[in-house]
């Protein structure tokens, strides 16, 4: 499941630098999340970092991009092969739970 930033966003700038996949960017009015890059931090962290730091709780699951944990893991692996930053594991294996 990719996440989405709702119109309750106050453009506080705290979510963008927390995204390990660089999926968050400033859109025309508020921050937005590229669903092709969002793995909900699977492969990097146990919980989505943007959700953790958001002061207004405006980052729910995007109902138009529902994905299983396995699909998110596969997306993480594709992003790594495409040159995204390496995971903490660094070896392509699943992150420790």
C-alpha cells in the first residue's frame, strides 16, 4: 500500500527528508507521495517514517494503491536495483523484524 498525503497537510517540511525512497515531493499546493516509489518504508524501517513525524496525522494508506507486504518488498528490491540508496541490511535480504 502506498501512502497519500491529504489536504490537511500544513507543508511543515518534516516528512520529505524522512523518506528513504525519495517518494515525497512538494506538489503545487501540498506535499505529495509518488506511489511508484512509496514502500511504506518496507526494507528500511518497521513503520513509515513520514507517518511517524507528521504533526497533523494527514498520511493514510492510499486506497487507490493497495499493496501487500510482499508487493511492497518487491518494489523496495526494484528500487534498490534502480540505484536507490541501499537498505540497512545492504545485502538484499529481508530486514530483521
